[in-house]
C-alpha cells in the first residue's frame, strides 16, 4: 500500500509538470512559472492510455492512478454564444522603422547603430550594425523597461538581447534579433542598455566586469497606431468569473486578468464583453477540455490586443 501511494504521488507530480490538467490553462509559456492548481482541480484524460503505458503491480496505468488520487470537479458544458466576427488587428508594413539611434559609451570606447523595424510576422526585430569597441571584453546590448545607470550591474537581460562582439576597430556586420517580449507595441521599453558580457576575472577593472552597464541610450518611438475589433470592458465580477484585474491600458481598458478558483472560460470572456475566440486570440496557448472548461487558478491572462 505504501508503494502504491508513493507511486500515485509521483505520477501526479510528474504529469502536473508536463500536461494541462483538469481544463487548466497554460498561458505565455516560458515567461512565468506555472501557478499552483486549485484544490479542486481534477484530471480528465483526453484519450485511453495505450497498452505500452507504465503499469503498477495490479496492472493499473499511470492515468488510472492519477484519476484515483484526484477529487473530480463537476463537468461543465462548452460555452454557447452568438456568432461574432473573427478577432483582427491591422498590420504595420514590414520594414517600417519605429525607433533608431546611435550608441556611444561615455568614454567613447563603444560605438554602434541600432534600429527597430516591423518584422514579417507582425512583430518587431532590432538591427545592430557598425559595432566597434576598444574594450578588452565582449559587449552586449539589451532593451529594458526600467532604465539603469552607467556603472550599475545588470539584474536581468531584456528584449532583443545580443552579444555584439569584443575588442575591434573594424565595424561589425548588421545583426537582426527578434524582439520576443515586445508583442505588437515595443514602446513600453525605455532604453537600450549596453553592458559588459565578460566572464568573471579578478584581473578585470570593476567598471568593465560582468554585467556592468557601459552606456544607456533613451529611446524615442514612432509606432503607427493599430486598429482592432477586440475591445475588452470589465463589467465586474460575476459567477465563475471572480478574478481580479491587476493592470489597465493607458486608456483605462483592462489589460490583464488573474484567474480565480472555479473560473470558466465562457464566463470570463462574457465578463469582458469578449467571445471565447477573442479570449483565445489574446492568449494563444490557452487550453481547456470539452467538459472541463475551468481555467487554471492564479494564471495571469492577457487582455491587451497590443501585448498578445
């Protein structure tokens, strides 16, 4: 009995890390740690385990063991709603430059040019060119929301992060880097930060040691306005949509939503005047099961079309 109980716990832990459990949602993978599931989360397998699945001494599969160890939620019906137009957003022509400038460190040791352009996939990329440096360490650049000061240490890397090169007086080639975190509007990023990407070395001067900020270049943006037919408005907490709205856009529209226990996808969409298709469009990795429409408690969902 002890061995069987231990196996149930191990199976549950392993599957919780690798699957969407009980109609939970997985949003924007890789940016945030997966939150703890609601106490009433259940496991609803989407298919019958194969004959090759691991079994215990009694011939039970891992799915059988997990099912026995969970407290099932009541099944839910898939939401029904009137047909609506598919969610859309206008595009910016590829190659459109939305920010550009020259970088020079205060002592003149590092120089390069950058420009941010609209990409083919309706996102953005940064192009670094003409890099030169007289410093004896490799140098990197990164776009950050919060602006540090020269001489600070980098606490984290930002968007469009790229190592540009080491000591060289010959201008380097153009390097294009996708801006994965910027979404459809990178103008929330405040500065391009140039920093030392040296490895630890006691012989290096402190000011060019690992992560030391070498230059801070404020950014100006000219991002063309986009139009969309998705306009969330918060009608307030309702049954199965009782979570919180921790952030809003500049216009006051809800920008994000934190899922509460027992929230259902259709009710959350209705709270914000959206269709389920709109909500999935705003959160491309959102997943629920047919008779388990529960969202994953504690997950932060995106409601801002410009940040999808």
